[in-house]
């Protein structure tokens, strides 16, 4: 079986239980093993998946957490082994908010070894840094690109298509909010708890302790709710997350946020539910197949905000939300289908990049219960694409507090967030996320004229796939690892603080977009010394040319030196 090991990392028992609670409602299969590597314990397939089965709720997760921490109260090094391509592996491969519950200890990572500049300038504004600063120069240089505003760029075209489904004057568009926001805007205003893992320096780019590069466009929700300038809004913007290196993750990507608000004080007779249903009635219909098996809310899994919303109000808002987003997905995928059909026609029967089934089969979508700090109930929308369910957005009924703090306790409504690259990759069949940043005319010229005439949209024709160059780097972390039994005073600071995202960042910085992906291929703890060794495999592949061996070696040399200098590892 093709499996994938996900390192949850060093977490304590409470966090592990929290993580299990968060993921449990989403799936029951796909996780084949949960291992506590610190204690050498492994739980096999059937036990692991049973413990995540919602039908075993309450008892089993606690059971497994207890079993994984026999007699010790401390932290443990947890890994999940998941089946490749399974729902759980796909969810874990993405970076929505809840995934952060897995990622690491929040706000505990050590400052970078490398020194940082005193001030940085971003989009014309100067910021003073402090030891929280962790933005690489590569990422800083991308803050001015604004692909979502670049005429005929696939990200901008995708934004336009989304906008077309949410027309003014009900919806106002905000496309140029600055990506530098406060921790308050990004987290606190949305109700993220102070110890939420998403706040960790290992996951988020900080300018200083109170200022960061937004991790999502939701950072502007509270502000726009407060302004109350329209019944709804759409925001698009670049967002930043420290993450793995592979063909679908890049430290900068683009999101769109949408929201719709109603006010009991202004709807006829104060009947918000009736007003929402009337608006729903005015929305167009579609003929997609929609699966929506879960109830409108669920007291444990997906609660109604019962103190603030009646079940009728929440149901009406949810229905309006769901129809609106179904229409959006329908629009996007119908355009993708039309593009594929046009391309197939133009090729006159010769091989095309799309299959006949894709061009003819009806679109299927489904609603799945979810959880976000700023909505309840919450959902994700999934689309059946190339034989698999693919999550495309998160959404829900906005938390009352967001409106109440924004001086509108009589208001309620919905919000959603969608990643644009993900959608653009499907829409244009773009195989590698790095391509979006390419200035190569062979890429950009393929989308010319599409923004003003969407009927000209066609699948991207890859210009070439150049050969991969794999290079491994093996090293020891500094100090003994607590994992190796070297626990106690002074044990393994560097090993305990290790986070894979730090390495990803160094690799990106040293070799730029010539790195296609980076994978941990081996890891062990020396039984005698307790030192931790890791081996990463880096795939160097340019999107624009064939790399020579000498070029790959030179780049790998640069990467290796940077790892030693910036992370203090000892190369083996
Ligand atoms: N901000 C979330 C993310 O980045 C996505 C999201 C979920 C946005 C639910 C929303 C929402 O507005 O209601 O993963």
C-alpha cells in the first residue's frame, strides 16, 4: 500500500486529543497507523482507523491517547501513517485553519539562528523587526507581485470568474488590502484562542511579535463587518504560510473571502429568516448533483449558535450560503469543461490533456461538516474531480461575536474562503504551483485576452517537463534528542525545537523555484548518543530548462551550506 508518513511532531497529550477530536468527524479511513516514535509504540491500521471512526466517538480517541502516553504526562513525538490519495491524506496535505491543530507546538519555536534586518519595507511601508521576524528574502520579494491583480494572469482570471457570481451592488469588491496585518486582525478578531497552533512561528511569517503576513483573507472580515458598507463583500489577496515544498504548496498563494450579512433591524417585520429565504429564491438554480447528508447543525459536531440564532434563521442563512457557493463552483467547473471541450475540438480528435469523461460527466459536489473558529455551523465543499473528492472551500454561519464586536448584534450572515491557485490549477490544468510565479512568456502568453473574454479560456499546454535531479542531504540535529532517551535537563534543545518548515524555508531560499519537492526519507535516533539524524531528498527540477548535473550540484551545495549556517545541523 502506498502510504505517507505525516509527522505531527512533539505535542502534548491534550493537544493530541484535540487534534483527534478535530479530525475525527471528517473521515474514518485512510489513517493506517498512529505511532509514538518516542516510545516505539505503533498502533496498526484497524485500531487506528477504528479509533477515528465517529461511531466510536468519545471512548476510542481517549483510549488511544491514553495508550500512547502510558504512565507519562509529558510530550510525545507523534506520527500518522496515512494512505496516499485517501481523504485524510488530502486534507492533511492542505493548509486550512484546522490543520494547524496538527502542525506543531504553537508559538514556541526558537528564533532563527540567522540574523535579521532591523527594518523591512513592504509595499512602500517600513516595519521594525524583532526576534519574531522570520520572513525570508525570497518571500519578501513576492509581496509586491500581486498576481491576483495582474491582467490575464490565471489567478486574476479565476478571481474574475468568482466575482461574476457575486454581483454588485449587493457585493462590494476589495482587491488591494495590504498583506501586512496585525496578529489581532489575523487571529484575535476571529476568535482564535491565544494558544492556537496556527500562531506558531513555524507556520506563520512574522514581521515582529504583533505584525505578520496574513495567513488568510479572513483577516479583513471583522474590519469590513464593522464598516457595514454593503450587504456583502468579496476580498482577494495574497496570503502567506510556511509549509512543505511540493507541486501544490507554495509559501505565497491567493485567497478569496466572501461574506453576506442581513440585519434584523432592517428586514421586513424583523423576520430575518423570511428575508433570507426570499433572497435565496432570487438566486439562479443549477443542475449539479449535490450531496448534503449532514443535518443543518449538530449539537456536538457542528453546533447552532443557539443563544443568538434561531434554527430557522441559521437554516435559511445556510441554505443561501450553500446555493451561492454551488453556483460559484458550477460556474468555475462549467467554464473548465467548456475550455476542455473547445481544446478537444480544436485538436480535431488527436490526443488532448482532458478525458472524454471529464468533458461529458455531470458535475458532482458534496457538503462536509467542518470547524473554523469564526463560523458555526461550518462546512467544506468538495468537488468530484478525476475520480477523487477534492476540497475547494471552507465556509459557515459567521460567529455572532464577529458582528457584535463590529457593533451589529442584530446582524447575521455567512462567510467563505477559497484558495485561488487550487481552483486555477483545475480550471487551466496547471500541473505545478510554481508556474504561477513564472515570468516565462511561454506560460503567460497562453492566457492573453482571457480576462476580457472568458470564452477564450483554454487548458494550459505544458511547454515541457524537464528531467528531475534528486539529491539527498543527511545530517544530525544539534544536541541529544529527548526522543532517544536522552531526556532530562539540557536534553536536545535543537532536536526538540526542530520543525520541518524551517528546513523547507532554507531550501527555498537557497535554491528558489528550482526545487520541485522536498521529502523526509529517513529519520532515526542513535541508540547510544540519543542524537537525531534526518535525511531529506530534494528534487531539483527547473520549470524552464534542463538542469545540468553541475548546476544541481552547485545548488545542492548552496542548500547544504545554508542548512549548516542557518539551522546549525551537522552534515553526515
Ligand atoms: N480562512 C480559512 C482558511 O484559510 C477559510 C475560511 C473558512 C474562510 C471558513 C471563511 C470561512 O470565511 O467562513 O482556511
